C-alpha cells in the first residue's frame, strides 16, 4: 500500500477488532473530552517517539475532528514508512455518532 485509504467508521471498527492501532491528532483538550476507545493521542511532540516504537507494518487508523486533517497526517505517516494507513472519514464526530459505546474520556483509555 503506497498511499493511505479513506475508510468509514464501520470499516475502522472492523480493523480495530483485528488489532489496528488508532491515533488521534486533535488537540489534547478535545482528546481528553472524548476519543475512540484505546486510541493514542499523537501530536508534534509525541510523533517521533511514536514512529520509533511503532510496528510500521501494523494497520494504523488516523482520526481527527471531521476527517480532513487526518488525510494529511496519513499521507505523512506513509512517507515515514508505515505500510497500511487509513484516514477515518467523518473523523471523531462521525465515529461518536456511529459508535457512542466505543468512545472514552480522560487521558488514556
């Protein structure tokens, strides 16, 4: 896979069930108020460490507010060597509407 793919919340949920990693690139305050359960917050400060420790061949789903910023981030991560990267269409807002039971609050749930 040489470029990222845009996926729906339903496709993302199926990938999560198979062990895909979810990263959230929204601001820390928004992440703390609500995020996809078991997702990791990723920003410019944590990016280098995340890339260094990540399995570049594991499926990776990038989430933002509405699915726009995640596309740029997904393209960047492909450029950093990740082989299977997805951008969540509709972002966290559509995810929360689709899977309210699969959202979490706080730092790292």
